[in-house]
């Protein structure tokens, strides 16, 4: 210990450190919180620092020797890693945080910021979109009192959330708002309408435009439409981020489209969950990495994010042609019940076509694991492969997939085993790679446990430190921290986040590099990671000795076009 405390009302020795909790008048306390005796990784990727961290309110006000200072709360990090809070670049906690604002699965891994908007965003919504959102709910039930994207973020903040939240505006959302689910080219007037929606979302704090181009109706948009939306977003400093049009057979072409959009709009661009999908495409990763490096050398700001598993997760829609999904779920389900269409689809899904078919890319029904059903009668099938269910029903796997979509009233959450471990390690090493779970932030209780889940919802960030830093040495600890903190904060233009620096917001994580571990597996996914002792968000302790405190200090983080920045300058 660096100091002797004269007045201590309570000293509690617990695993992972010693907490000094005492109250003094504000005039006598130098800080609200001090983190001492830790190995400080400031997010820069540089060497570990021997320093204490002082916090007043929601800001870091001092990093250095605080042995002579007092604080209302002192945390002895006891030689553990002290880092900035981790940023989940691709989060689907949009709904889980509405049901439970604590975000347990991510908080317990050190995630302090959730970033939404992979194609779909929670605003802007029209009346039909609100109605569909309510009607298509599964295990998670919530009201939809907001209309705009900004209104959604404000709703989360007002309800109380533990992590900070931010969002891109979905290109899919813009298209549905204006064109519905029609498979056609947008008219100039419709493009202008979508651009107006983009401008409003950017003023409300959107980070840019997110697309998801293998799914209907997003797949109906051509490159010119995406450039038009990004032309508007870039006027407000926005970024383009994309689940590309292909991660498989047309992988390189999809990357070229993303680079073209960045070049044409003079905007940064990021590839969501960069992957080479399917054994026939694994060799393409080297070429794609070279393409990104060449674009960066050209001066373009191209980056990517990833999760650390060989299986992706989406729905059975990802094995069916976008054309059959035109008009939304109801129209799609109706077509799947037409015998002539079913016969045609069996032939189309069985052979390569001009759309991204994850059934073929995965290599067959035994590589598709069924995880998420709405219909209680189908929930016993959770954890079985599509091949197993087809055998149980005495039907072919493609016909079974069509039946399940109709019977469940949903696209049916499905994991596709399509990636190589060698490529995961290769991607992790890239200097421009950050991390996103591509999952919600659930808890190990109902309603979240009513369905299966991908292990990435509980273990994506802990797994980086446990497997790729500690066990395999793919990354140094300092570089892993950089990729989860300052790198995404700078790419996303999140002001005052991503570093342990004086004047920055106090998002701080304390964890043990020797014991941090993910535990979630497909057979038993609802298991929290361990080894993260403490999480502080905006100066408030949210995790204490591995347990959630119940605090909800999270705030909405706004993009560069937010009108509030101008108001701050004026004041």
C-alpha cells in the first residue's frame, strides 16, 4: 500500500483486492475514486505504467503517484491490469438493454460501450415499422415509444443502462422507411427522401451509415444508393460500416465495393466481422488483407472488426434467395408454403447462384446449428443441427428449413460453422482490427435463457485475452487493449473515450490477465466470463469484485454531426 489512512469507517478484504469505502466531506476528499497499485495499460498500445488513477465525477483528473491523496472510494487493483473500458463495435444489445439495462454478459467482460447499427437501427421508424417491431417480438418484450434514432438513444438513457450506447443509422432502415420491402431500384425522389432521414439521424448523433448487404431488403440496394446515403452522412463527418455483400464466393468484389464507397464519399469505412466464409474461400483472406493495406496506403481510412469464433450466427434467411423474401416476413412465409416455389427453392439453394448462400458455404446441414426459436413448441429443437431435425422429421434439410421458418414465425436463429482458426489468428494480428460480439448483452436468467445463444454473447472479449494473449501469444496484452479501446474510439470518433488520460471520461476496467476466461460454449451458452474484477463507467462502479452493483450510469454517445456539439461550443 502507498498510504496510511487515518480515518477508515469500513475496510473489507475480498478476493481480487481491498476496498476502502468511507465518506468524508467533499472539502477533505481530493478525489471521488482512486484506483491504485495496478498495471496501467492506457490504451495506446505502449508499455505498462506504474501509476494511480484519480477520478472526480465522471472524468479522470489525475494519473500518477497519488500516495498522498484521499478519496471517497479507493480500489486496490493489487497488481492487476487497469485499462480503458472496452468498446463493442458490433453490438446487438438494442433489445436486450430494453429488457434489462444492466448488460450483464458484456459488463462482466469489461465492455463499457455498446455500438449498434449493423444495417438495421432502432430509428427512424414509421408507423408500419413500429407495428412490425411489436408483432415480430420473440422472448424479449418491450414497448416502442420512440420514433427517431435519437429518441431511441434517449429512451435507453432515461430508462437506465449500465453501458454507454451509440449507433449508426441502418441503410436497411432507411430503405424500409421509404420503399418498404420492394425489390427494385430506388427513384431519385426516394433517394432524396432517404438522404433527408440520414441528415436528421446524423444531427441526432448517429455515427454514420451501417449496411448489411446479404439480407433482404438491404441486398436490393445498389452501390449508387449506398454512395448517395454516405454522401449525406459524410457531410456530418460520418463513417461507413458494412456487413459486406459477400464474405464467401465474391469476397474480394465485396471488399472492393466498400473501398469504392469510401473513396467516392471521402469517408472512413469499416468491414463488419471480417471473415472468409467457407473452406473454398479461406485462402482469400491474404488477398483481402492486402487490399485493405493498399487502400490504407492510398490514404483511405479502412478498418475492420471481428469476433473470435469459427461459427457465425444469423438466421435461416441467410440460406434462401433474397428474391423470395421480398415484401417482408409474411410474404416470405406465404411463398414458402407454395409447392411450386418450394420445389424451385430446393433446386436453387442446392446449387451456386448469384446471392450469398450460407447453406452451401457452410458445406451442408450438419454445419447449421439451430439456436433461436419463438414458438414454444419448437424450442426443444434448440441446440440440434438442421441435419438432425431433418432426420427427425423424415424430410430433406432444405425443406425442413422452409418448414421451420413458417412454423416459428421468424427467420430462426442459426449458427453457421464457416471459418478457419488459422484465419482468426491472422486477422487478430492486423493493426487496424478491433472487436465486436455481433450479439446482445443478455443475463443468465429468463427471458434470455429461453433460447440458445452464440458463445460470443458471453465470451468474445474475455476470449481474446484468455486464448490469443495468454495461451497462444498471438497478441501482446497492451496491443489487445489498444484494439478494444483507443482504436475503435478513434475510428468511431467517440470523444473523450478509449484511453486512460487526464480529462477523459472514467471508463475503467480492472482484470486479472492470468485468470480472465470465457466459459460459454454452444452446448451451454449462458455462462458469464470470469476474471474481470471491477468496471467503472463514467466514474461509477458498475462491477465490484465480479458482481454487478446495479448501477446504470451509461449515457448516449453522439457522432460528429450531433447538433449538441454546436450548442456546447455556443455555451
